[in-house]
């Protein structure tokens, strides 16, 4: 399987990720981790800075694989949690809630991030570490009653022996060639040949060629040893370096070493300076995040107050309309009462006038006024 295919397997296969999850030390070999004061975890923003991606990408990975990260120990802590006072030294003063990402989860995020160059380097390093592990050790685990030889592997092994021997090679070279093609060590291939394949090969010419190759290799080896001895003796006789030249070489090397030490010291100073700058930037980012959170809170609170005022105004408008109706009804009633009172007064006035005028009415009868 190619390196690219294995890179994709990290992203797609949880069981494959779990096989490598304990190898958290590789992260420091790719890029130096800058952890919280507890020495074991990071914030989400710190993880984003490490993998050189935005915080949203980390949040999405955490959400999509929340069960995995929960088992790794990802958790939220508040200012009331034990140990928060230690963590707060690296947090913004206004930050009272923080999500902690432990080492295993930081590595798991690196296995899952597709577009981060740092994450790709972490995955490659994991694969290289695994590849550099002793093939002998891996074979012991597989050959110890866990993995058997398949017919295809036996055919490949047999083909390697025939092709190597017919081209002047040895049994050891054939086993080495086979181990590079199948998932077994050179020792396992030799063992398989001696205990199994050797008994089923009926071609006598094959075994004759094996013996001839051994003899030819023996003669070549002796010849090479003789040539090496002669060349060594000749070299010893011809080599001569005066003390002045040795001292000059020594002085030159000393100057180079001093220069390298000086450059190394300057580089260390630059590293520490960059680390301090990174810490300051991280604190500034945390401060800006806190300010943004506060601004969002204020904006949200402002919107809530506006909504409450609008609701109150609506209630007052309804109340005013209600009182307007009551006032109109009261006014109407009052007008009716006034009309009634006015009507009665006019009737009474007419009665009074009628009474007053009653005694003043008269007629002339026989030249004499007669009052009614």
C-alpha cells in the first residue's frame, strides 16, 4: 500500500488511527508542541495554531468524531474546576470556560485533518517510524501462529530462489529478495525453504547450481581478501603526512567547529525569541477572542432589550386604545345624561312660565276684565 493510500486510511479508518494513538512523541519531532501549564493539553485555538489551520477546522473535526475525542479525554473546565488557577496563567483574564485537548486528541486531530501540511508530516512520520521498526520483530508477531504462508507467497518465494540461483546468487540473497516482496523476514524465508520448499524441488540441476555458486563466491571472497591485504600494505607504505599539515587541518577544523557552535547559539536564541513571540501572539489571540465573545454578548443583550421595549410599546399602545374606547363610551354616556338633564329643565321652565302666566290671562266681559 502506497504512502498516499495509508495517509487516507488514517482519515477514514478509526481502528487504524487507534493503532498509532499512543505515539504522541512524534508531534514534537515534526513541530514543537506549546502546551498549557499543566504540560498535558492545549486549547482549541492552540491546536489550530500548531496545525496551522483556522479554529473552525478544528471545531468541525471535534464535532464529527466527538465519541473518539470523548474517549481520549477531551473536556470543558470552568473557573470553578480544580486546577483552573494553573491553566488560567496562559488564558485571557476574561476567559472562564475552556475546552482542554489532551496529547492523544492532538495527535488524533493530526490523523484526521486533510488539508494541513503539519498534519500530513505527522502522519508520514508515524508511517516512517513504523516502517523503520525491525522487520524481524514484526514478523515474529505475525508468524507466531497468527499469519500462515499463503500459496501465493510460497510461489513468490520459489520464484525468487530459482531466479536468484540461476543468476549466480546464493540462498541467502534469494531469501533477502523474497522478504522484500512478501511480508516475511529473510530468516523466515530461509526457514521455509529448508523445511518445506527444499523437499518438493525435484530439479537436481537447481541444487548443483546452488553448490557451484557457493564455490564461486568462496573463490571471489578469497581473492578479494588478498587484494585488500595488498592494497592496505601499499597504502601504509605510501601514506605520509607531516606534522605541520596535521596541525593546519586541526586548526581549520577547530575554526569550523567554533563557527558552528556560534551559529547554533544564535539559532537557539532565535528559537527562544520566536517561542516568546508565539506566546505573546497566543495571549493576544485569546484576548481578541474574549473581546469578540463579550461584543457578541453585548450585541445579543442589546437585541434582547430592543425586543423587550418593542413588546412594552405594543402593550402600551393596546392599553391606550382600550382607554380611548372607554373614554368615548363615557363621553357618550355623559352627553346622554346632559341631554336628559337639559330636556327636563326646559320642560320645568315651561311649566313655571305657564303657572306664572296663568294668573295674567283675562277677558273683557261687560266692559269688566275677568282674570282666568
